[in-house]
C-alpha cells in the first residue's frame, strides 16, 4: 500500500501526486521521531492516517528502533495504542 524510503512512507496516485505521507527521521541513535503526517483531502475519513502511523511504527520496530512523535496526530495515536495495551 505504501512505498518505503529511508525514513518516509508515502502513497502516490498514477500521476505522481503524493496522497499520503509520514516521515520519521532518526533523531538520536535508534530513536525515530514521527514528525509529519499528511493525508490528501480525497482520502480523509478512510483511516489512512492511522494506517500510515501503524506502518511507520512497524517499520521502526522492524529496525529495532524506539518510536517517538512530535506530530500531534501520531502522538495521540501512540497514546491511544498504549492505553489499549494496558
């Protein structure tokens, strides 16, 4: 569903327009901070942002990294995930 680059996941349409994107630079050794999420208006309300964050978390964990968030949506998503696990 998403294309993975070094610290970015994204989805484009046929003409190359970015429809969804999340970035997670490595801010310190082994720590990745989700700092940006974007979902085009045409995809809003379909759970794409949640899928983006989940895919980023999966990728970071696959790398053995720790997940942090400065993006407000991702921070809220991570908080909810922690509450759901307890």
